[in-house]
């Protein structure tokens, strides 16, 4: 499993723990739904601000998220 797949898995698990779906993420972060799908599909391409906001929303440690697996 590469780092992109691992980040996607970590996001999915955190969303599940918080009982949030992609639409919830989209609304909370004020992203369009297609943008949310794109960003969640390839979290390696998130800019720092978006990564921080996403991690805060789903209670992930940003350092552990950014640091390569």
C-alpha cells in the first residue's frame, strides 16, 4: 500500500469514527461535492490549509497525516 492509499484509508477511518460522510465533509468545509471527491481521492494534493481544516474536522493529527508513512 503506497502513502496515498494509506492517507485515504486513514481519512476513511477517521470519517467513520466521526460518523461523517463525504457530503458532511463537503458542507462543513464549504467545498463543492465534486471538489470534495477529488480531494479525498488524492489527499496528497491537498494544500496545507485544506489539510489542516480536514484534519481538524475529523480529529486527525496534521503532523501524522502529512508525515510520510
